[in-house]
C-alpha cells in the first residue's frame, strides 16, 4: 500500500511540474529594403487552460501556437498584407475558478 501511495504521489508531482512551451515566434521579421505600408493591423488568438492556477496550468488547449495564430490573424486582417512592422503584443488573462483563458493581441502596421 505504501508503494502505491508513493507512486501516486510521484505521478501527481510529475504531472504538476510539467509544462508546455512553444518555440520562438518572430512577430516582426526584418522587412525587405522596400515595402508599402498598408495601415494598421490587429489579430487575436486565445488559449484555454483547465485546472489552472496563476503559477501553473495542468491542461492547455491552443497554447503552443497562440502567438503564431495572433500574428497570422493580424496579417490576414489587411488585404494584400504579407508582414508586419512596429509590432506590439498585449496579453489578457481571465480566471474562473480552476479555468483560465489567455489571449494574445498582436498589433502593428501591415506591409506588402
């Protein structure tokens, strides 16, 4: 019985200490030498977390590609745009008990 309890505790500790991550996301690569500024662009993408505490989230849905989706939505918000310059990133977090939602908002000037 003691071995089972120890294994259960270790499994829970391992699950609680694990985390998800994503790779580097370049929101605004170096623009070409010559480009046309098409105006302001904005995109947003969110992730949902279950069993979420402010310092750790156990189950994440849509978190690993959230910044890529927000950047792509910003580019898609301006017809003909192929990139962004002067980019800013804003995050919004909301907690409801053990559930949370984190949204990334990417703003910048669309270019072609």
